[in-house]
């Protein structure tokens, strides 16, 4: 609760909109997905990652759900948080705001029960690995360690990303083989 209050009252990026609810959605499996920033028409308004206000799965959520189905899970089974705790409408601010929120993200990861972290996209991966990434495909699907947890970078599941589904299929198949849920 103390961390949630810190996040709620943070002004490092100005007065950007934040979700009214907890910035760490918990799940019932061992996976935490780290995204970029709460969606304006999703978590920000609905209070649920990847869902709109009518409780319909959004396009990115549909792709992620399809991938999770490959390992016999759904989007409602996994935990989820964002690098940026505010909605970042201007993508040019994503890197700066990710750095501003890094302290909160790392504290969430240290204290969460999940031990498998899927970092969705380059910004989430850069923050978690604390390094500038030039060629993201060199990181995707590989395993990294932080706080005794395994980070596996995946392509962002946005429908505008041509690798959102096809680029992640083999990663999810490998996760299913390696981990018993």
C-alpha cells in the first residue's frame, strides 16, 4: 500500500494521468508481464489491463491472450504491471518516463511472488536489464536474471507490430516446455 501511494502521488513526469487502481494486477500463476504504459482507453479507464470500459479485451490483449493460450493460460491468469505508471501519450517521453518510474517497477518486482517476468518490448526490457538495447531481436526469448527471477523479453503484442504474434510463438512454446504450471 505504501508503494501504491508513492506511485499515486509521484510527479516526476508532471501531472500525467494514472490508473485509479493498483498499478500491479496480480494473477494466479507464476508469470508477471511488464508492459510500457497504461493504455488511455484501457487500464486508465477500465481499471483492468488490456480491457476496455465494457470489459472487452482490446487488440493487444487479444494477441497476448492467444499467446498465453499456447501455454494453457489466459490474460486473467497472469500478473501485470507497466514500466511507466502514467499514461504516456507522447511516445518520445517513454524512455525518460520509464527511467523515472524505474524505482517503483524494481520495488514491485522485488516483492512480487512471480518468478517469471515477460518484458513486453524494448522499453520494458531496457529498464529491467539496465542497458540500452540497439537490436531487440538479440534479446527476445533469451533468459536473464534479476532478484532471483527470470526475465524473458518478448515482442510487444500490439497489432501494429508485425512480430506481435508470430515473433512470440516459439518463445511461448519454449516456456511451456521448460515450465510446469
